[in-house]
C-alpha cells in the first residue's frame, strides 16, 4: 500500500468543507430560514419586553427591563437590515408574534416581577441554545451573520443571568412557568423557520 493512500484514509474530511450531499439543505434556503427565525425571535423578544414594561414600567424592575429591551431593539434592527440586504421575507407569523409576545410579557409581569424575570430567563435559555446551533452551522461561511449571532448570543446570556439575579427562581410555580415558556419558544422557532 502506498503511503499516500494510507494518509487519505486516515480520517473523514472536515464537514464544514465537504461537498454538498443529496438531502443536505439548500444553502440559500437554510440562510433564509435562519434570518427569518432570528428576525422573528428578536421581534418577539422586543414585544415581550413591551408587555412587561406596560405592567412594570414604574417599578424598580423597569430600568433592567428597559436595558434588555434596548439591546433587543438593536438586534432587531440588525436582522431588519439582513432581511433587506439578502432579500428574505420575514415570517408570515409576525402579526401573531406581535400579539403573543406582548401578551406573554404582560401576563408574566402581572404575576409579579419574579415571574417576569422567570419568563425572560426561560426565553433566553432557549435562544442561547438556538444561536449556538446556528453559529456552529455557519462555521466557515457568512462571517458577518455569524459574528452578529455570536454577539447577540452573549447579550442573551447576559439577559438570562440578569433575570436570575433579579429573582427569576423565586417566581410562583417557577418550574411550570419556565417549562411552558420554553416549550412555547421552541414552537415559535420551529414555526417561524417554516412559515
């Protein structure tokens, strides 16, 4: 056996640089889904904070919520730009997320500051996982989008940690509340990628 053949058979090719295989998602379609769902997620997050501020806007929690809302607005503006530049339509579910996001934020805030923070913690945990998967999927391509996702992921982790510091785990029915919010967030991601 020649040394060259032994060397070639030593291991699999780097998956980020392997040729596209039958059944692999079309790169353009995959990019559209990423942008669509990320835009929807940032829009929904912004609406959650709008709902929380409608209830807690004069409370001690308001400055923390406003700061997170401002970061989400910056994320949303970035994805607005990406959608326009890449000619990707937003999800058709935007009107649903407009109402549902506000309702979730207001309802959690009506249960108290801790419940609002538990809602934030749960959403941000799901988004952290989501952005981590996307950053990995973009390895070696789309450097501007990947950098934005990594930066925004750091912000979302900061929001999660801040929500914990602000008493998220003291919310009434914490496991039930966060479980429901996580399940709803995952469903919203799945739907927004596709519709």
